[in-house]
């Protein structure tokens, strides 16, 4: 394996200075250490969880949905220079109880959250532990490879969480048609079958039109409630409801949409959920689950899905910008009239 011998060089990176402003400055190109890789970043997708960094500022370079090519390697690594791949957000330890069982998203001794605690994918280069790098099939364009992360990973993990409780899912509601809502929709169709009806709610018509194009039954909350739409369709309830909004109103509507044995999966962080335990849970034997990111080992399974369904999944990426237009990209993204927005380098 090649070792890094490059002299200290600088690179231009965006600084999230707070107040919804991005400035550009210089940082040193990092050098990979023991067990690390230097990745030349090619693409990084915007995420709703970047909102705090955009408005309140960030010490580390943000960007936690990165893809790129290995540019150099540190000692005791096994990845070849030139390998394309994506970066798993969580720097899991690999030795704790959770990690040994494959639950890397529940690591008990997490070392990093790339793009939050450590510099992420908006710099031209980033250093990552080799353990969080997933080599991708060279036929997958690196912009589309970012779909393996928060889209397919988080969306698919939510469906798998529901399947732990409900083995015969025949209908789904998704609260929120943002990128994660579209992700849950897409993975529900791929994992459960295209014939399974998936209702999706939102106030943004742009996103509902995109969801409908991807096979969802859209519910525009500016004109009707989810309950009204389901009753008009003769639906008495759904097996699974997934809340991606993080809002109490979204969670409550999702819970109310469940039939007997139904499962509510909460993906969006944020506000409260109010439960009346006897009618909401016990009598109907419903369950409420959390779903956090996904497990590293899910990447291999999802890569097989993207190789078979790339045109369908690519609908979720609606906008692409160069790094010099990052400010514009975030302003557009937070207005809501987008699907997934990706920065290409």
C-alpha cells in the first residue's frame, strides 16, 4: 500500500460562520495516519440535519454524506489508491457489544461523526478511518453513490425496524415528503413491493409532485388531512407509519393512521409524541420504535438495490451545484422546493 509522502499543502474549504452565511478560507490538506484513508471528495449531499450548522455555525467542515476516491492511504490499510466509495457517518469503535453484533449505529464508544465532530465532505479532501469507508461499484456515478447513505441507508433501516414487529406489511404512511420521506417511500417500494400503497403527507407541493412521480399517494395538508384522504380511499388504517418530520403534529397524525398491530417508526429528531397507552398501544397491540441512521453492513445490500434500480432512485436527486454555489444550494434547499441537493467537486 502507498503511504502519504505529500508535503503540507492547503485547500480551499467553506466555513459555516453562522447566521446562514458561508465564507471560504484555507485549511491544510490532512494526512492519513494509522488505519486511515485520505479521500478526494467528489460529491456531498445536503441534509436537513445541517440546519444548525448553517444557522449557528460550525467548527469542523460540515458534510456527512460524502463520496469520493481514495487519494492516499496511511499505514496498515488495505484499500487501494483510486478506489471509489462513500463514507459512513459514524466512526464506530468495532469492539463494543453493539458493534460486535453489527449495530454500528448504536456504538457504545463512538469515535467520530464525520462532518460534525471531524471535518467532512465539503472540503476537497477529508481523512476517515478505513473502517467507515465503503468501496462502491465503479459503475455507480459518485453523485448517485451518495444515495447509499442517508437516503437508502436511513430509509431502508426504518422499514427494517418496522419489519421486526410487523412481518406482513401491506400499507404505509410517511409523514413528510422531504429527502428522508422520499427515501422511506423509495425503500418501501423496493423492499415491500411496488403494489404496497404508500401515503405521503406534506405542505410543499413540489415535494408531493415528486413523491407521486415515485409511486406515492400524495396528501397535500394545505387542503386535506391524512384522515380525510384515507377515508375517501376506503382505508381504515395502515400497517406502518413513519414520521420523518420530527414535529409533534406529524407524529400524532402518523400514530392515528395506524390499524391494529400497527407500527409507528420515528426517524425525525425533534418534538414530542403524546400517547394514551391503553387505547394507542395495548388494546390494538401497536408499537412505537425509533430508527437512527443505519448499520454499516446495510451498505452492501443497498448497493445491490441501487445497481438494479438506479434510474428510479435517481429521481430523488433534483439539484446539483458546484462547491462555489454552496450558499445558494442551502438557501434553496431550506425553502423546500427540492428533493435531494448534491454538491459536486
